[in-house]
C-alpha cells in the first residue's frame, strides 16, 4: 500500500514538472556557466519543498539530481531493512547525518563503492555464509576501506578490512618483504569473519560487536562498565571514543545507502572488472608481473589492482605456489604461455628508468599540495615519492624557497589518489567529528 502511494506521489510530481518546469536560480546560472565554460557539474540542486520530497522516477531525474526525503521515509526504509537483518538497525539523527555523508556530500564516491561492490561483495558473502554470520556485515569493509584493498590508514591499518601489522598475525595473515596478505581480498575476509565471530561470542549483540571491531573489545567493555552495566549501544555510546561512538551509526547509514542507492539517484560506477569475469591461475615458478603485463598485453596498473598482495610486482620462490588473479581471457592466455612466462629474463629496474617514470605525467593525476610551516622540497617529495626536481619542474620553480600556503601541483599515480581519498570512516574522521550526540 505504501509503495502504491509513493508511486502515485511520484507520478503526480512528474506531471507537475512536465506541465510547469522549474529550475532554481542557482541552477539556471550553473547551466549557463556550464554551457559557456564546459565545466564539470559541482553544484548541488535546490531542494524540493516539503510536499515534494518523494524520490522521482530515475528515468526523469537528471544524473546530478539529489532527491530529498523526510525522516518518515528514512525510518520506514530502515525498518524494512531491520526486519530482514539479525543486526539491529535503528534510525535517529546521527544515522541521518551519515546517510547525508554517503548520499549527498560524497555521492560520487558512493557510486564508485557501488561499482567495486560487484567485485568484492560476492567474496564477502561467501565467507560470511561460511561462518554463519549476517551478510550485512559486508558493509563494515565499506566503512573501513571504501572497498580499496590497498587502503592504508595513518596508523598503518591496511587492506579491505584494515588489519594492523601485529593483529594480522593472530589470523595467520602473512606479511613479508614481497607479500602482504592483509591486501588479499579472500584471506583478509576470512580473517575478518573469524574476528567478527569471536567478538559476537563475547558480547552476544551485533551492535556491540561492530563497535568492538573498530575500537577493540576492551574499549567496549570499559564503556559498559562506565555506564553502570548497560549493554545497549546507544546507552553506552557517550562512554566510547569518538570514532567508535560514530562507527555503528555509519554502519547503519552504509547499509541503508547501499540498498536504496536507486532511490537516491546514485548509479554504480562502471568498473573494468567484475567478480564473474575474473579467474585465478596458479603460479609455480618465480614470476614478474612486468613480464605478465608485457607478454599478455594487460596493463601493470590492472595487474596491481587485481593482485594487490604483491608489494614489489614479483612473486619469489619463497611464496610458491602462488595465486594470480586475471581477467578470464587473459587467464586462458596465461595457461597457454605459462612456460614462456617463466623462462622470460628477469629485468632489473634501472636508475634512469625510475627517474624517467617519476617525471612523467601521463597515466597520473594532478593533485594540489598546500605548503605548511616547516615544509621544504625534499620533505614534500618524500611524501609523494617523487624528487625535488620533479616538483620544481611541474611548478616552474627555479629556486629553493617555498612560502606557507603556496600551492604546488603534484603528479601521483591514480591508484594513490583513490587510496588517499577514501570514503572509509577512518580517513574522514575529521569531517565526521562534527557528528556528535
């Protein structure tokens, strides 16, 4: 019945739009600017009035349109999700603010996460099912890493599920000079499932277990004790650290947005790869990813994206047998040329090649670094894995003097820009700190 009412409201609003189209003045100006300057749309369309807050049919919504909903709409939808989940999903003001973060302020990144979910969610669901855990727990990885297997936090937590170096040993995740299994989608997911299962056995409540995944079981126990023995997450939240306090609301918001993305006019970004179009091959002898790239005509960037576990683009004898993930057609070619790939000479990267690659801008993305007090060329160069000469060349600077607030162009690999701009909770903690109880 409610869906029928929503459909009628949508139809009525579409008729109003077609019969008396309106565009707020800011959007008119933006349209004129875009037409004359051909710039990317960054304006947020004006909000609909209170009687027009239901989502429009996506066929008539502009790609950039941001629908607006009432709290009643959010509450009803989350209630429907809650009925289908063993994880308690509540709606309140703090959850609503996180919904806005994912569906309004960072909707472009949410679109990318939706696209990446087609690669990683099938893996998550398989292992969550294996351990008899709620499938909704897959959304924890969205908060942790924005589904980037190479994500690394300021504290050193790494991978889709953000394991610290020492914690990884508890779950037999190998870290060596050549490999980091925290970046392996399968092995890290298996470890995350074991940890979540352990946390639930301690607390017997999924909201508390999810909070403990972020802050640790000791932090949650301390909050329970400080609250006088209460075990409801919302009642102990005030006794939790800021990031852990906002972790469960973020989880509920991600759960909502990933299920109602169409209603918010957020379409998944088209990804080059999907889970069903990938295949694993077994590597039996030492192998360079550069050799695979050259001989099988697949970019080294794609190889790294599909095989983030290999830190130095090389699989040594000590890691054999090893797994290599490839697109299905490339996997077939690999099997046919396997012997040739092993026999190919191992080339060493030379200084001049490194220098040339650092200075190149093709295949990279330009970001802006704002000079801070105490910074100088070498310090900035170390941060971005380039040289002082690169910085000077890119910015047409001859001397060695920098000024506080000066803006420098820096060209970095695209994979690094996506890693540094995660939508995961840990990398946007400063922004989320305003979302307090």
